């Protein structure tokens, strides 16, 4: 089928000479070093490499990066003759200065002396052959540049073309020589196939295996197959075209660069066809990329990329008076009926003729809608009235006004939607209005669809969706929302699933009473869906404000159920204006499925005719590459890891994903492991930025997805080590922690010492206070009582002079006792006596003094040298008072004739034993009947000592033991007190 001399479906598009290609022209693009392209190749990393007469360029689909000999060490010259990618992914560059190999981004010159390399070829064993200008044939094996030993080939030959065939032979074409040289087993033999037209050869290719193609300067194309050389004439404009390059495509086609671009669909039956619409008039270079695009290099017109076009745009150049098309439909005869805004209705016939409906009596006005019925009639809403065309004439039909929608159901009834009058059905030559159960009109019905059970769904401009069965209409709530939804399109699929296009809410899908209307899908569809149609190949198509989009139903339905990720939508084409062309939002039909399977859409730029069979989806995962790392805006040295200096303020990663199908829609996700908790979607931005990082090890990863949502198979990664300042290192932290710990420990010890000193001071003060109280008590008890007693004796002597002598003797005894008490008090408060040796000495003296006048014989025994250990006031007091209490008990209660004080110092222990030979006592009765013994035990316990009593009829022994471990002696203050 042909519309305006352009086909709609796959059958009409079999001829590739019909201009069914899209072209993207990169002539004059920034970064391309020259307009004369001499070689193109795609590397294993996905980059397109472009050789020109002024240098080399690398292209990722978005930007060119140029390389010239002046700024690229290793690239000998700027005049690039040939490019080759070997099996290991290395790029070989033949230039006017020699052969260069690019590996890992590094340019490495191969030949030691300058020589122009015009042709390169890869051998079966992995060697690389280089054809030079005037220096013959060279080979690179194992990285070594050498001249092969080939008999028969001129050593100074100027080689124009090389090819290593699948059988291991090498074919060599020389400049200004007829025929070709065939090199086999180290011997070169000329070959011309006995064909007198076999002239100077410019290029050699193989497709399929065993079939060689030779492009010549003046004789066109030759094919060598099964030993037979045949000429394939390439003619254009009456002359034979020079074939500068033959390229074997991945799909088996053969492409020819011969000034014009030619294509042979079947190499077995070669018939070169000129491809029209090529923007370059002097095509000299060809290359194919992994995504099916064909790259064209021209003599002076730069670079272009060509790829199949799955659609046609019918607009003003094809005969439409205006491009703003509101409706499109096809009748049974194959004519297209098109309503054009501001003009009227046109009929486009398969023979390419365009007829205006005005010629058949239809008013020329802004049309609302047009629909061709199956009975041959055509219905139209125009000039505020309903018109019908029958037998070639248009007539006004009924009194309906402001018709906005038309639809013919399976039974042949015509449904008519009007602005205000309501919804009507024309059936059996009768017009009936269909209302709701409550008698309400259904206004502005513009979208219609029939379900498999013949239920009619009607979408209205502002009143929501209705279900019509027979003569009854009922509203349908879309997702439980308000009844006033703005419906723009309705479609029911074979399973009864309801698809509804909405204004502002995108797409709602109803199945089994359940509706889904994801916000992500609404955003992807541009917020409004004006047309919904299936193509019979498992895809569903949407006409939207974002252009014409499609999805595999088998992918879209699970996504609608489960969500997650981006909606699986695809655009119809890449790199052109149609991909984002808005589809008209008005009464149906906005989209139509043609008889041959093609799809028609009414858009604001004309009619878009799509061949679903040729709709392209890019399933090639984009390769992901890290190009460079910037540290504080300076490039980091290349390597597997980057070390960041202390104090780094900014870190940037520049990356890319070479893809040439909708390259601007390639998206990226990045993650800095150790910093980012999850992947971060950065859209189509090709750089990621980070500020200052904490010291540590990180891994930067980046992955890419193409415009059809296919992700790269792996993520590019870079190790990052942020070095710390010295104060951020582990050893410094350990040192600081140790210093803090030492300082804390020192502070603790100092505080503890201060606290101990304070406690000791307080203890001394408490002991001093206790000592004061004791002294005061002793003075009160002893001195006060003694003075009172002396006063009484004196008063008695005054009143009884006869007894004065006896009273004076008693006063003398009391005075002597008082002096002894005062001596004890003075000794106790003297700091010089705060030592163990002084205490022992004083106790011994007290023992002798007490028993000297008592009539009891006193015996003193001392064993060992008592050290000058310091004593606290409490220790001295308790030990002294205990010993004194034991002596007084002997004097008062024992009735003894002899008493012993034994003092022993052994192993840091002091033992005091007070013993008598008196009457003794019962220790149990003594403890129970008085407080003396208990007080003695309590005193000794306070200083950590022990006391024991041994008593009976033969006498009493009191044993006091006190230990003084770890004490240091006081400095010697003079001669110790003697025991006398």
C-alpha cells in the first residue's frame, strides 16, 4: 500500500530505496578535528573512533574528544589513513607517520622509523599487517614490527588496500596497478581473473565467507566467488561509480561507499541500490556499530550516522495544506480520511492523490471529527453540524449540532457524541439518545471502545467514563475517583482489560474491578494519553503529549501489578523530532490500525505512519567507562586506584556509556561504597561529585542504562583511598588516647593524693580534736578531782590541827599523782613522741613509776630493738591507754607481790605483756561485769591489734599484739629514751 507515494506497512516497505532511514549529521560538531573523514571504527569499549585528515576523534554519542600529534604522544601524524580493532580490543591507527597501537588509553608507536601506513588488516593468527606508501608490506607479531619474507611482492610497493580472508590468504592491492596480489604460504602472485575491466582496486571485503568483493576506481564492483570473478556494475547518473569501500554488515547485507551510498540486500543476487536522503554527497567511508547503526564518512561533509526508520511522517511536503492533523482513519478502499485543523477534511488515495472534501460539497471549516463507516459512507462533524458522505456527495444529516465524537460498533450502529445535546445512536435509519438511569444526558462523548462481550465504553471530555449495555448507560468510577474524570482515550483488549487515557492522570488500567494508575507512569506519559491502540504483535501503543510510545504488554502488566523501577516504555525512533511529537488530543479516531497492520497517528505535525514490524528496540547493553578522576579539579594519575591527599576538598568522577541510539536518554546510577548507602540515580549526567571524605577506603561504581531501559552488564569501578591528616591516623589517635589516659590517670593520682592528704589532714585534725577533748577530760577528771581533794585535805587540816600531818601527807601524795598525770598529758601532746620507740619507752617508764611506791616489785624485760616507726595520735593513744589500763588493774585488783612488763619486737610485730602473781579473776565474769576489759579490746581493735587475757588463782597475764607492716622509720632525732 502506498499513501502519497509512501508505504504504510511492511509489505510496501520492502524496497530500501524508498528513503526509510534516519540520518544524524555530525558535520561541524565541536571536537571533530576535520570535515574530511578517512576512517571509522568502533572499539571494543564502545567508542566510535573517527580518523580525519586533521587528526583522530573519539565519540561516545554525546561528545567528541580529539587527538592530534601535537598533544598526543605516540600519535605520529594527523593524517589518518586506516583504523583497525584487533581481537584483544586494541585500536591500530595507520597514519602518515606510521602505525600506532592504543591500549588502555595509551598511544604506543609501533614502527621505529617514520613511514606512511595506508592500510591495515588482521591476520588469522592475530598478527597485524600494515601496507605502507613506498615501503611495501610489514607485519606486527608479538608486538614486533618487521618486514615479512614474501617472495614476489615488490619491496617498495605503494599499498592501497589489504584484506586477510577466512582461509588465511592475504590480498594486497597496489596503487596504480591493475588487479590484486594474493599472498599464500610466503609467496605473492598477481591476480586479475582474466577480466579486462579489473582495474585499480581501492577496497577489499568478504561477505559471506569465501566471497570476496573488490571496489575499483573506474570499473565499479567485482565479486570473486568459487574461483569466478564477475563485475557488478554500479551506475548513477549515467556513469560508473568508484567504489571506495565495501563493508559487510552483520545482517548479511553489503554496503558500498561510492560517492553515493549503495546497498545490496542479497549478496547472492547482487543488485546495488542507491539509498536516497543521505546528507553526505561524497561517501567514502563506512562502519557499523553494535547497535545496528551505519556510519558514513564523507570527503568534505564530515560524519553521519544512519539507522532504519520505522515510520513515515506525512505533512506539508507530502501534500497536506496544514500539519495540525486532528483525526486519521482508513476506509475499506484503502483511502485515508484526514481532518486538518483550520482547513477541513482530505482524502488521500493509495495512488498518491489528495482530494479536498470541499470539492464534494463539504463546507470548508474547522472539522471536529471524521469516521469512514464499513458500508462506504463517511461521517463528519464540521461547521457545528453532522455531515454524511454517500455516493460521492456530502449532505447534512439530522439536526445534531456540535458533534465531537464518532464511532461505529460491531453491529454497524453509529454512535455520535455531541457537546451538550448528549450521546446518540444511529441504527436502522433511526436516531435515539442514550441516557443514564436517572435520565441525565451524556455530554461531550469523544472516546469509544467495544468489549469482547459487546459492552460499549464511552469516555467523555469532562464527565468521566460510562458503560453502555443496550439502551442503558451507567457511570464507571475509575479507581474509586470522582465521576468527572477527563477521559481522552478508551481501549478494551482481548482479555477484557480496560485501558483509559486521562487528562492530567496519564493511564488507568482496570481489570476485575481493580484499577491501577501509577504516578511514575503518568509522568512518563507526559500526564495525558490521547490514543491507545494495539498492533497485534504483543505491543500496546500510546499517543501522548510526550510523543508516540509503546510497551510490550507482557512487560507492562507485571510492572503495573508490582511496580519498581522505571515504566517499560519505548519511543518509536531516535535522534529526530518525531520521537517527542505530541499526538492530538481530541475526538476519536486519533489512532487507527490500517488494513496492512500499519499504525496511523494524528499529530500536530502531520500523520505518522508506523510499521510495527520494523519498530526498533535497543537491546544492546551500554558499555560503561570511567574516563578520568579529578581531585581538587586536577586530573588524578591513571590507575586502578586513586589516593587522595589529606585535606582533599572535591572529588569528581567523569564517566560515559557509548550508545548511539537516543544517546541523550542514557541514564546513570552511581554509588561510592563506604559513603553512599545505596545507588543514586543521576539521570543523564556524566559526572559525579563528592566533597571532603573521612579517611578510609571506598569504591566508586557506576552503571548505565540505555533509552530502552537495558542496563550495562557490569559496573565500572575505581578504588579510592582517602589518606588521613597526621591527627587522623590510628597511631596518633592511639597516642592521644594514651596521653589522655595518662593525663587522666595522673589527674586521678593527683586527685587521689590530694584527697588522701586532705583525709589525712582531716584525720589529724579529728585526732587532734579528740586528743584535745581527751586532755580536757583528763584535766577535768584528774586535775579537777585532785585539786578538789587537796582543798578538802587542807580544809580538814585547818579545822583539825591534830590531824594536819596525816592530811599534809595525803596532799603530797595527791600532788605527786597530779604531777604524773600532767606529765602524761604533756607527753601525749608532744609531736616528738609520735613514734613507736618513744611510746614503748614511755610505757616502760610509767610501769616503773607506778609500781615504785606501791609495794609491788616491778620487773621489766625488753627483747629486740624497737624501731622509730611513725604513729598516729590515735594509735599512740589507744596503745598507751590500753597498757596503762592493764597496769592500773594490777595495782587496784590483783593483790600481787610482783608484776612484770615484757616488751618484744619480732617480725614487724610489737608484743606488750603485763603480768602479775596475784589472785587472778575469771575472764568471763570480768567481761560480763564491767566495761574495762571491753574498752581495752575496742581500743586495740581500732589500731588493728589483738588482746588476750590469761588469768587464774596464780596471777593474770594481759597480752597485747600489734603489727606495723611496710612502715618506714622516721629520721633519727637524737638519742632514744633509755629503759631504766
